[in-house]
């Protein structure tokens, strides 16, 4: 039987792996998506660090368990900062595309395979 912790940890791992794969691509748009996915994975990780409570009150009550509000506040702040950072990175990618005429990360168009094989 699968536990909630294993499911969340697996989800974080898959999202992190996908983000890293996209960051290693050669074009700017997959890099932006990869950075966003890594941000989402970190947010879920921080949220899960506050323990995954079931039937716990989100605010202080007279008795019983209470969920930790600090990871929730950190994730909420990180979401806002992540949106601003994503907007900034998209603007940088668009500016780079305009300046270089290419959407490759290094600003150069890829060399054709035939030129490499011919030695030209």
C-alpha cells in the first residue's frame, strides 16, 4: 500500500527531473518552463516539510492537532516571487531573441550536421 509521503516524494522527484531535463535543452522556452517546474517542485517540497497532516486545523483551536503555518506562509511568498522571476526570465528570453535573432540559449544557431561531418 502506498503512503501519502511516498506519493508526494515521487511527484516532487518527477517534477524535478522534468525541470532539469528542460533546463538542459538548447532553446530558451524549455529553459523557462524548466525553471518554473523546479520552482514548483521546491514549493511542494517546502510545503511537505511542514508535515502532511490529515484532519488538522489550519488555525489555532481549543484542542487537537494544528498544521504548521510557517511552511504555508513561505510557499505563498515563494509563489509570488516565482511569478515575478518567471516574468523577468521571459522578458530576458524575448530580448535575447530580438537581439540575436535566435532562440537558442547561447544566441547562436546550431551548426548543421552535414557541415560537421564534411569538416567545413
